[in-house]
């Protein structure tokens, strides 16, 4: 159902862009410093526990195209690196703690996000609101020192944003922006290397530990832009 909603929204977005394509247009380019703050939750099969991801701080580049005085589309580009773990997992089946924190290594996220924005300028102050779609690619995952392997599934997500530009000249402005992504992913952890020698029957179970993780990050950014 979520995929159909995202597809419908995308069709409406691009249809609107086509209608506005004949109107005034201009480009904005921004360079921002962004904090990516996951609001994670989810379920971990077999061993249980709460999935966690670290915050990340990155440079971010975005391109905004105006199709009319108050309408634009924005594409943001950046990549983030996060430490991944579980908290309070039950490893008693392999002779460890029943409430263990498991280091699941690190993973990089590439989350290109396209939003459709409405601007309501008041003098030099130009607030806007937007909504759109995100597609997050998980890559260069490192399973860490505990488990054998980990696999993440790339996913689409809904994105919403609020922000403003403040002109300091006709072509240069400062910007502050907040986005919320409703992003989740399915994960499979291979922990078969932890199987005790005296209990090999656990190996198939620990080779495919499923998890569903809601990442739902906030992206909070400030920066400077130039208008063309």
C-alpha cells in the first residue's frame, strides 16, 4: 500500500511540474551542514532487542529549480555513515548475556530526496514548505566484530520539510531547513559464526536473523545559497 501511495504522489508531483514548466524559472544552489538524527525503532527476530543507529553530521548539496514565482522542486545530495547496534538482545542460547548490546558495525546511506515546495516570501524572508519522495541506498556495510554478515534492503520513503531562505543580496542568501523522512528498512543478520560447537542446530537459525527497522530520521541543516 505504501508503494502505491508513493507512486501516486510522484505522478501528481511531476504532473504539477509539467503544468508549471512554462512559467518563470530560476536555479538555487545551496551548500549546507546537516545533522542526520535517526528516530529509530523496530523489531529484531530470534535474539530480540532494540535496533539503534548513531547520528551523523555531513556536508550536503542541494539544487532547487523554480517553475513559478512560488513553486519549486528541490533535490538534495549527500551521504551519511552510521554505527549500528542492538540493545538488550537475548544471547543466552549461545551462552552469553540475556540482555546484551550487539555491535553490528557500520553502514553508509545514500538518500537522494526530491521535494516539491511552496514558497511564501515576505521581503527578504522567504519561508517554504515541501513534501516529496526519498530513495535510500544502503552500501559499504561492515558487519563489525560480532556477527558474520548483515544485509540491508534499499527503500522508498515519504519526505516532508519546512525551511526558509533569507536574502543577504540579490543572488546570495542563507538557509535553514528541517526534513523528516518516514524511512524503514528490512535487515537480515548472519550470526551463524556464534553457533556453539556443541549445538550446531542453531546455525540455520542464526544465519538468517530478520529485523525490521524504522529509521525515520530528522535532517536539520543550515547553509548558504546562490541564486542563478
